C-alpha cells in the first residue's frame, strides 16, 4: 500500500505540473501577454532549485522513519521527523530569503538578453516565491505520513496544494485585484500558505495517535 501510494503521489505531482503550466500560461497570456508567459517560464525554473533538493531530503528520510516505525522504535521516529522538518524548513527559508533579497541573481541565470523581461521577472519572482520559506514543512509532513503508512492523508496533502488550491486560485484571484498579472502570480504563495497550514494542522492532530498505534 505504501509503495502504491508513493508512486501515485509522484504521478499526481508530475502530471499536475503540465496542467498547472497550461493554467498559468493561459491566464498570463490573457492578462500580460508574451512577456508574462516568458517570466513564468523562468519562475518555474527557479522553483525547481528549491523543490528538487527538498524532495531529495524528504525521500531520504522516509525509509529511516519507516524502518524505525516498523521496529516500534518511536523515539527514533520522532528524532527523524523532527530533523527532517528542521532541515526542510531551514533550507526553504534560506532559499526564500535569498530570492527576496537578490531576485536578479536567479533571473540572470536564465535570462541575459531582454532587460524588460529581466525587470518583470525580478518583480514577479518576489511575489511567486513569497511563501516558499514555509513550504518545507508541507513536504516534510507529507513524507512523514507516507513513511508511517498514512497513505490517504499523504495523498490528500499532495493533491491539496496544486490541484485543489492552486488551479482554482489562478482563475479566481484576478477577479479581486486590479493588477491581473499580480493576482495570477499571487496564486502560488496563497496556495503554499494554505496548504502548509492544513498540513501542519493534520500533523499535530494525528501524530500522537499514529505513534501510539505503532507501539501496539
């Protein structure tokens, strides 16, 4: 069940990337034209800098938690998920601060020809990555639930950020802001913040019960 859930979660995340890309690009093309779409391409690339190492940390911790949970060594499970959360949060917070302080450095990695695109992407990057600092918590919680055999909760968290929240927000937020392009970019941090809040709440409500069941 755990292996199937893990594969399903990975499939959902990969498949949703294409759908989200279409949603972002169609909205940005409507409100901001080709320049906004070009900026979005760079933002997606910068986001990968944050996500790929973070996923590596989380997936590396998963078998450690699973093994100790199966061996009924709950103290080690606690130490593992606490370390995972600290590492994930620290990494994403440092990355987020770096982007907010020096967005031009990251944009320059992917654009060196158009000054207009460069300036727009710097502005958009600060909005798009605004909540990345806390996102490490969500991914860590998702992997903790996966490692402890809570496939349904883990899959819900995996779907929440992108499918349940982000896609609708891309189309809803522009109706509430005069700057439509700003509203489309804002969908990402709003989705991140809500999903982190929900994931953290689910963790605190369920972790004691899960660990107690594992001791039986």
